[in-house]
C-alpha cells in the first residue's frame, strides 16, 4: 500500500488537466501541502469551503509545549518504532524563528530530536515500518514546504542583483531545516507530487537551502529512473516561466548544475526530446537580463551538448547569434567566451554551415568601442583549433573581417586592441599573402569609391548652397 501511495499512478495521456498526469496520487499524504511564494498568488488553490480533500491544508499538531523524549538507546528495541513516531510528532511543531528569544527551550528540544532521527535513520539499526515512513514524509513536508518570503527586489522594485555583490537572505529556521534536509537525503520513497514541491523550493533566496535541494534532486534523479522524464519536464516549465514571464528566480544556476551532469549522461544517438530541450529552453536562457548570474552553468550545459553530438554545433552557434546582445557589453563578453568553448568542440563541416553569419558578428565585435568586447573577440585567434578552422576557410572569412581589422588599426582608441589587431592581421598575411593582398586591394578600392562618393556629395551640397545664395541675392535686388 505504501509503495502505491508514494510512487503515484502512471501518467495519463488522455486528459491534460488530470492531476494524475503529473504523478499526483489520490491519497498522497503530502498532496495537501502547498509551496508558494508569499508575494505571489498560488496556482489554482481550492476554496477552503469547497469540502474537497484537496482543500485540506496539512497542519502540525496544536502548539502547547514540547517535552524531551528518551533516547533510542534508552528504550527496548520493541518500543523504538513507537518512540520514533512520537519524535516525529515533536518535529511537526512549528516554531517562530523570527524572534530569537521566543521558545528557546522548545527550539533546542526539536533540534536535538531531529539530530536523533538523523542518527537513527543513518545507523540502520532498525527497520522503519510503513506507518513510520508515512509519518516521516508528513513531518518532512510540514517543515520544508512553506511560503517562501518575498524576494528583496520584489518589495523595492529594484533590478535583480548579482548574489555575489549583495548579502544573500538567510533562512532563520535553517538550524532545523538543515536537519530535515539531512533526513530527506536518506529517504527513499518519493512521488511526483513531492518532486514538484521540491522544485518550487529552488526559488529560496538562501544559498544553503538551494545547495541541499540540488544534492537531493540529483540523488532522486540518479536513483529513480521512473521520475527522470517528469523531473526534466518540470525543470523545463520552470525555465519557460523564468524566460517568458518573470525573469526572476533564485535557483536557475543550481538547476543548470543538475542538468549539466544529466546531459553528460545522455546516450547516443541523442533523443529528439533532448534536442528540443536545447533549442526551446537552454538557448533562450541567454535572453533574460540576469543571465550573468547563471551563465557559467548555462555555458557548461551548452558545451556538453556539442561535445556529445558535434552536429549540434551549427544549431548552438546560430542560437547564440539569435540572442546576441545589442547594447549590453558585459553580456557580449560572456557570449564571446561561450562561443570560444563551443567552437573548440566544433568540426569543419558544421563550422562551414554557420561561418558567414558568425564572422559578420565577430567583425562587429572587433570594431566595438568597448575595449573588453573587442579584446575578447581578438582573443579567439589565440585558440589553435579555432585558428585551424579559420585557416581552412580563410577565403571566406578574411574578406568578411578585413575591413574591421583595418578600421581598428587606423582608429581604435585602445592600445591593447590596436596591438592585438596588428597580430591578427600579420597572422592572416603569413597564412596567405596572395589572399591578403587581394583583400587589401578590394578594401582600398572600396575606400576610394567611398571617398569619391563623399566628395561628390559635398560638391552637390556646395552647388545647392551656391544656388540658394544666388537666389537670395536676386530676391534682395528685386525688393
């Protein structure tokens, strides 16, 4: 019976609105626990007066007082299951951690009880009965599934800031929460509903909690193959909401870290589902403003795809070009770094498919007035693999970027960019002097034609000015 409760039913393919599609069992002991951000409305919460089972909210026992219980080692083996249940009941009490002076004794008793439960489970000294397992999942749910406090930027209306530049919010109840998560790390019976609520907690601003959640979700994914498609789909949905609705979520980096190891384990040939995930979720993650907060993890995931299947290089590079920033120079530097990692795993055939639009964008970066962007673009020529790809296709690439190189040498304000441009120009000259000379002649002809057009334009304006002056003089004589 317990396994049926915890594992949930097989998802139905017929009804998209059926709760069982997401693995919600009808008699799940934690299905009535709702995790929601306190500043946001809960999705589809039932009315308290509806009378349906889903409308019942799990609540801890009424708060009177907590008394310490005997240690497991101090009671006979036959009484330990009973004691285990009593300790779980103690841990269900909710305490106010916002006031450090309130319920100090009760907080310490609960903390010690949680420690004892962790040690008892870890020791494996007794088999946990089905009833105890149900009660333990209830206790875990009551403690971790809670309203997350509103993010600091939601109250002030400020932009999301890099967590490294600002002190993160720390959950006051962490001394207890940490021990509950330790229990969950050793728990083996998980259903879809539980996983879904666990994923909601990744929006916590406390980095310690997100780190535990990352470890727990990774273990769940590794141990329970039946949950893997559901977990991937649920993470997908979090990404979609972040990209297209909120652009605010605290745990995108941690979710991407989990996905990095998941992608690393994908079997070849890669499933179409995984390729769609790359195109529909990972590549659009380059679009939101706070991409710098999770770019390192995102870049690793993207590179993993290309290393797994080199044929995806063209798709990835064109995706990067699609979301290339127009006015954010710091994002451009990040994109150029990621582009170098992708190109390092790219083979000749895929490179040829995208090299024209790619080097048109690189040429624009070379002429950027922001020296870090221009400098990072020029650093691509320090990579031997990229230089070899460029050398094999120099007949196409050099004509595209030659003008950008010449403009940098003639007029870029930054000396470091000027010096790097001279080195790249010399590299092309050594690579193919004949092609270089041809490009130079074409550039000089283009500049000459542009100069003639400019002179003709100035001459036309001078003639117009002379005619206007002459007519004004005639008008004055007439008057």
